[in-house]
C-alpha cells in the first residue's frame, strides 16, 4: 500500500441511505449544497446495493451522488485479495460505479444471500425453513460457485496446465470443507432447537437474558457496551466463564479465524449483538424486507468507520453505531439530521 497516496482533502462524510433518499425527494437544498461544498461525500458498494433495490429510482439516486461530487469508498484488498484495515476513495461517475457493481458475477451474491439465511433464521425470519433446508440451499449455492470457478480454470489450462490442476484441487477441497461446515452447523442447530418452524432466536435470547428495549434503551453514554455487559452477565449460570469480548464476538474473525480482525469488521459484530439484545433494535426484522434493511444498516455502520463523519436521520441506528464506535475507539463523528434541516428554492 506504500504506493497509494494518503488522502489529504476535505473531511469525508458518509451518508446513510435515508439522507440520500431525502435529497432524491426534495433536492439538495442548502444543506446538500453545503455538504458538497464543504465536505467530501463518500459512498460504498452497500450504497449501490440499496440503489439497486430502489427499482425505478436508480437514476435519481445516482444523479444525487454526482451532484454531491461523491467519491466511491472501498475496503482495500491485499495481494492475496484479503481485506485490510484500510480503504480507498476514488473520484468516479456514479453511473460507472453502479454499472461495475451490477456486472459482478451473480453467483457471489447468491453465496452471500445463502450465508445470511442463518442470521435471518435467528432474527425470526425464514420461518418455514428448517436448518436442513438452509443447509441444502447453502450447499447448492456453493456448488454453483464451484462450477463457476472450474469454468474459469478451464481458460488457464492451455498456458498454465500445472497451475490449473492445483486450482482445481483447491476448489474441490473448498467445496467439500464448506459442505462439511454447513452440515455440522445444521446438525448442531437441530440438536438445540427441537422445532425450527416459526422459531425466533432473538425471542429466546432476550427471554434468557431478560433484555429488550425496556431494559436497555434507558442506558446512556459513556461506556454503553460495558453497562449492557454488566446487565447480561448477571443472568449467566455461575459455571459459565465468558468475557465481554467473547460475548460480543470480538475475539477473532468469525469467517477467517486466522486473519486479523479489523475495527470496521468488529462494528458488525457489536451492532448485530445490540440488535439481538434489544438496544434500540431494528423493528420487525423477522420480515425479509426489514431484515435486509437491518443488514444494510449494519454494513453502513461498518464502512463509515473509514470516514470522518456519518450522517443519518435514524436515531436508533445512530444509538447502536455510537455505542459500537465508543467501545472500539472509532474516531468517526456521528450526526443526526432532522427532516427540516434542508431548504429548497
């Protein structure tokens, strides 16, 4: 990364999707023009994903990004295509970025969606699916990925036959390991949950710890995470030996345990746990649309750690963000934007 210059421009501002939605509906107004003039607005692939879901309004959102002079923020990958703890921001036309995002191979999106089914189930969604149903969906998605990889390896065989053989073996090994992992996960879940149809992990979790909005929403900074931990800790059996870091899933990278666990990734873990516990939680997350929105909010919270400030109109979102940032020492400043902040001619 030494050859990538450090950004030295205006303070960067990451906008939650509801801010962009405000500009789409009402125009930039004085507030939006001030942001474009005084700050460097940035957006992420999660922003583009939400724009893709706004069927019929895509161009309006992209026009707003261009009017704001927004730069595209992406997590920087190392030479092995693994995430680092840094990000780049690039000046580019939002239509170009959106086209590039949409041109990504859809098999990767299917893999992500299948992985998120476990989380959705815990949130009370996918109510008609058993853990074996989810396992079968995930294995099918991995099989599609395997076929896609093999198809690309075929192109290497004429010039790099030995490399192609190695890659084929690695792809097969990866597919088998993933199948074993999801099968073990489904088996363990089935052993602990006797009737998965209609099951809500959030409901069981909150009942066990006696937590929820009534118990947690009156907690104020500082040390929000530590205060919540003290409440939860009292409910654990005496023989349970668990630390705050373990409880909030901060000890290691949940996907790649041997890889470094960066702050922006830890935000995901804390934000998700706060939703589970009921600290200013997202509502109706058992419904697919609301679940997708909650996961998007979590991603925005994570990616905004690379910016100087995060703006949102959602107070509950900001409460979870601020608790996460405070505990992790993230320097991003948060601002709640009132609906009447902007004015239009």
